[in-house]
């Protein structure tokens, strides 16, 4: 729709939004292992699959993805990434030896069936804290 020379976009016809929260500590996360956010509080479009820590895009478009992780006091660092179809989109870091929370929000142009997830790329045996301090969420901003 064009209104006074401005193009206005309508929201997607099919609502897609998810939010998953980490309730329990995930200890001993291996290198290249997914971070799992086990408690799903919203899953419009049924794209979130918490048992694998993966969001499977139910409808092509521009997705807004947000991740927050809390790394507890541990001698090793946490190096995580948001992954889309096997490609790193953004990085998360938790410094060893202190509590450290990391957060990223990204825009991803994704097709139906694409997979988005969070994984550890650092050393093995890293930990991510639960208790709702770590979250994984997203929504479809626009259809394409």
C-alpha cells in the first residue's frame, strides 16, 4: 500500500513467533553442540523444536532472532554462535572465571524449512545457566 509516497508493509498473513527459555543448567556442552532452551512459552507457527534447540522456519521472510546466554563462573570461556543453515550469523561470548551474560539480536532472510540454532564453538564441557537467564526467541517480521 502506498500512502503519501511511503510504502507501508502489512504484517505476515501467518503469524510466526517463538520464545524458549532455559530452565536448567546445561553442563558439559561439547564443541559444536547445540544449546537447548527447553521451556517453550510461545510457538506460533510450530517452528521451535526445543528437544534439538532448533527453530525451523515455517514461512519464508525476514526473521528477527534474539539470543541471550548466561555463562557461570567456570575456568573456560563460552564461545557460541547463532547459526542459519550452517553459516554463522553472530557470536556470543562468556568470559571464564566470572558470571557473564551475552546477547545478540539479528535479522535473517530465511526460506521455509531453513534451520536456525545456537551452538557452542568453543571448548568442550562449557556450561550455560538456566533459571530463565538464557533465552532464544524470534518472529517473522515480513513475508517474502
